[in-house]
């Protein structure tokens, strides 16, 4: 009984349990970001800045501010890119956008591994099913378990996001995710 209780207390405070608690508690987020996109095959790199909004499980808005202004909306399985100089938004259906709704779904559909440095935990999340070509790493500070960065990998690119002014579980109006709002 004592050993079981001791193991339960250790596991409840483990980085994995903190990560799963984070996933279960995340409903929305917004942050300023610096994104570095690398294309390793052609040895090319480009940096973007902007502001991002997320509502789980299926709404993401990224307002790129530099090097050029444009907005990317990912809504369910629809990808919409709005550029000020384009007459019409670019719309792509059947885009794979998957944010697990909870830690059970995450455990079921993804392989999760962890490494650590002196100051952070780095979780690698890779889909179990075919059809998804990418993986994600998320870095959390050991002190306070706050998100430091996220890197998205797919077949030909590596997108690294460093967040500033990250706010979690904030009220975000539905209008943020409408094309009409973006065009204004």
C-alpha cells in the first residue's frame, strides 16, 4: 500500500503528467511569435513575426506581420490564406489540422517521448497513423512548466516558433476566425 501510494505521488508530479494536464487544461491561447522556417533540402531559412490565436480543437489564426502582412486561418479541415494584395483568399479543403482534444486522444493517436536539458523538458509528439507527415516538439521550462517554444516538422520544412506574451485560456471571440474580420 505504501509503495503504491509513493509511486502514485511520484507519477502525478512527473513531467509527463504535467504535460498531459497542460493538454487537458488548454482551451485557447494567444501569443506574439517569431517563426523561423528552414528548408533543409535547399539550405534556405526565412524569419517571420506575428501574432497567433488558437482555440482547441480546430481553430487557428496566424497574423503574419513581417516580412509581409497576411493572415492564415485553419478551421477544421479548411486552410485559408488572406493577403492584402490578393483579390480573393486562397482556400484549400481537406487540410489535415489535428489538435488533440484531450490527453486520452493524445495518448491514443500519438507517440510521445521526452528529453530534458538543465532548464527545460522537450516533448516530441509524432502521429501514429499514416496520412500525417509531421511531428511537433514542445519545450517547457522546468521552472513553472510554461511553454517556451514549439517546432513543427513536415516532409520538407522545419518551422520553429518562439513565443512572447503567451496567454493561455483567454476569451477569444468567434469573429477572430472569420474571413470578414480578417479582410477589415
